[in-house]
C-alpha cells in the first residue's frame, strides 16, 4: 500500500489521521507543529509523540520532505536550489537575501503551459503539477528557512493553473497551526488566468502580481500566448472589482487591503517608447497598484535585448509623474541563471525520464 504524505494536510485532515490511527485529538496539533513550524526530515523526530504512535504514523505516512540536491550561489548572494518532487521530477527555487529581508521565490509547476517567448520555463513546456507537499518542501527544506521574511510564487509555472494546491499552501502558511504569517508576506504571480483569478482573490488575502510586460492586448498576444485566452483588458476589469492598498501609502502590517502589482520586463525597442508608457498609464487607470520594472535577462537564441538602465529610470519617473507608483527591480542571480525568466529544469527532467 502506497503511503500518504503528511505535509500539505490541513489541521482538519490531520485530526482525521489521528482519529484513524487511534491517537488522541490533540496529537493532530502536535503533528501540525512539527510539520509547519519546525524543520524536521522524518516522523521519528516528533519527540513529544509516543514511540508507538510515531511507528503507526511511519507505517501509513511519509513526512514529504526532500532536501535540495544541488546548490549554486551567485556573486550577489542569491542562492539557487534544485529540489526533487514527490513524483520524481525537479524544480528550482531561489533564495534572495538583502539587508532588509529574505525572499524565497518558489515554483508551482514543473515547467509551464503559458509559453511566453522570453522565458526559459516557458520553453521547457509543462510536465507536472506540484503538490502542496512539493511547494511547502521548497520552504521547509530550505537551509535558510529560519531567515525567511517573504514568499513569492514567481518561480517555475503559472500558479493559478495549479490553483487548489497554491491556495492550500497559502492557507497553511498563514494559518494559526502553520507559520501564522500575515498574507502580506506572500505574493502570487499570474499571467492573468481568468479561470481562477476570482477564485484566488475571493479565497486568499495574499498579494497578487500580474505578469503584464506589454501595455496592449495586440502586442502582448505576439509574445504571450495566454493573452489570446485571457485578454489583459478583461483581467483589469476583474481587478477593479476588488480593493487594493494605495501603493506605498497604505502599505503597513495590519492594513486591510492586499497589494496589487504589475510586472513589466523592459525590452529595448519593443515596449519602452513614450507611446508604450502612455498606453500603460491608460491601461492601469483607476487601479491602486504599483508597476515593477524588470530588466530583461538574456536567454539563448532570443531576439530580445534589454533596455538600458537610463531608459528604465525614465519610464519609472514618467509613470510616477502620472500617478502610477513604479519601482526598478534590481537584477539578482543572473550569473547562476536564477534571475527572472531564467529558471528551467528541462534537461534535468529529461535525464531522469530516460
């Protein structure tokens, strides 16, 4: 009989586990504490649970923790890890420390279906959904786990295409029995999956980031196939039905609203003109949001080139002048293929499936 995985279970599900194994109800909270507030790698480490009950757990369940099998460190301090999944695939996870915070960029799928032409993960194609255990493993098996301040779902995959598992992960991260984090410490990115955008916004208070990159539907459709299914104008209309904090003005711990941001990779000669800036302002009119301007990171056999930093600063200043709060995102981990758009485990997964 195949053993089930404990990691990824809610407290209610752990109560059922305890009941089925004849354990006292309070044991479910003990298990949850070990799973979601401590860094352990085996059931045998649950020292406040009797040996007899630990043996029962081990007979029917596995913890669901797998340590990273590869680590690469950038000259800027960014670290990229390769994690095995429960199904035998591999995903990359990026740890980004700064003086103020420590952010973990997690993957939600093996590969991606979206096929954005400027993204290495998009070239990989889709191979598998990550389970809640797979996503949580990237967090709890991270050597720097204790330092984490923020989680961003901006690694491999389209998070809203794996909506149920992403929502469950966010629930566990923010629940009292989990890490009890504020939802404001978690940001979920999407190209604008209209099938699941409302579901996410209704069921989670985590921040949302839209991978925009182009200010018009026509231009976006040339490089982002998802635009044909989920037009950006319709995505914006959905977002207008929800309340978001007013950029930095209302952004503080305890404030009611979540944050809405738009990710915008700046390509030389493609989306960086004065016309594009005005189109971007027009698209976002009426939304409380911020725009993160991101440098393009070169990928093999790509026709795209990065806009110069001077141009990016001009765009930032213009958007800010027009009332759209904007920031320049610093490039991190480019030398180890860990920066935005560079994650791919295609070759590794190929080897394992031969």
